[in-house]
C-alpha cells in the first residue's frame, strides 16, 4: 500500500487535535453538571444525552473528516498490469562536432545554434524513438534509439568539439556508424520509417557523397540534412588571445563556409533544410518528419498501482451525512 499524495496525511494531526479538544470540552461540562447533582438523574429529568450518546455526533464528524483526509492522500492498494503500445518511427540525429561548427557566421555560433534548434525540435518528435551520434573525423554513438528524449537533451547540452579525438569531417565513417545504429530487425509491427537527420555545415574532407547516399538508401534509411551556416562563412575562434582564429599551414586565417551541395546529395532521399543567420526552415523539417511512416512498436507490460480513494471518500461522506441527520438534543455528560 502506498499513497498518491502522502504529504496530505499531516492533516490527520488536525483531526486528532480536534478530538482532544472535544474530549476536554465534554469532560469540563461533565464536571460542571456534577456540581448540581447526580448526572444520571439530571439526564433523565431533562431527556438529555448520556455520556456515550454525547460523543456520537462529534464522533461521526471527526470520523468523516479523517476519512476525507485519507481519500485526499490517495491510498493505492494492489497493482494492475497494462500493455502500453505506441506508434512512431526511428530517427538518428547525427551532430557535427568538427571545429568548423564553432564559426560565428550564425549567432552565437553554428554549434550552439544547432543544439538550440534540435532542443526545439524534440517536442515535435514525441512518441518516436530517437538516437544520437556525434561525428567529426570519427563517429561515435552517444545514445541508442530510445523514447527517453530527456537523455538526448542531456547529451546535446555537453556536445563540444573537445569530445572528438580526431578533427575534420568524415562522412564515410559517419555512414557506417549510422547504419549500425538501427536494429537489424525492427521492434515494431509493420514497417516503421528509419531516418537520419544530419546536422552539419557540410564540409566533407573524405568520401564520395553520392556513393554514401546510395549506401544509406540501400539500407532503407531516409536521410534529412540540416545545414548550419552561411555561404559567406566565418572564422573559427581558438580561444587564444595571441592567436584568436585558426590559421592554415601558410599562416592565413581559415574561413569555413556552408557547403550545401554535399548535404543536398546526402539527403536526396529525404530533404535538405537550412539554419541561417536570421532564418531557418525548422518548421518545414518538423512537417517533413511528421509525414514519415509509423508502426506500432512492441507492447510494454507495465504494472500500475490501483487507486482506492473511493472507499474512504464514500465512507467519509456517509459519516458526515449521518451526523447531519441525527436529531439534536440537550447534552449531559456522565
């Protein structure tokens, strides 16, 4: 047995306090009556209540109050088993953590803007299994496909280029990791969509984009891309006051630019969307994802406690009703 709101039980202390005050008042009245003569004789002459019947009305009132407090606390006794099913699709978000994502051509920088937009997108994906992959020169799964989107938010909060042991942008290794991120046998009845959302500035340093797109399509994976940045590009901060921006081997400041062509090729099966300096197409992306095929995933058996507040509620109301219906008469305690 447990309680829905156990903090409400402290109200029973007030009921107990009222019972103590009632006992003290009746005892004091008994002593006052005794000063006039025999209490039993006075009760018979005045047709007053006996000591026992004098407790009946307030006793019903106190019992009713106590039972209502128990109902408010929500007693739960026993459990019931129910099967929970849901319809949805599988989506793996691949977030680029290369240093170019620190460029400030979109405020505050590409990575922070991308993380913010993804957090804004997650509520629209409720009910679907989401996974998360970080990539740069290597690709690492951070969260497997899960309905627990709060875990995805936690990983997004700590995403940073420092987590990647190898910099650059290697889409070929990313594709290998993405294909491995999906179940070989979908845990659903029917054919749920399997999709990837690639969030990057599109700078590809290795691999053939068309071949990588074909591999994803052959695996039955739809690919969507969210390009972050501007064609004009921006410099990459280093955090070093002496050399504030990254430079190439010749000592020139590096300017990184959004490369939408790469992303469009990779996302030819799904669609390409964009986050710019002052605009984005996130709503269009949410609409496109909402049109994906859904399937019913395996039912999950869950035991839930059974609410029993109805019993003390009904008994409490009956006690209060009985207290109101009892005839009133003079009271003499003995």
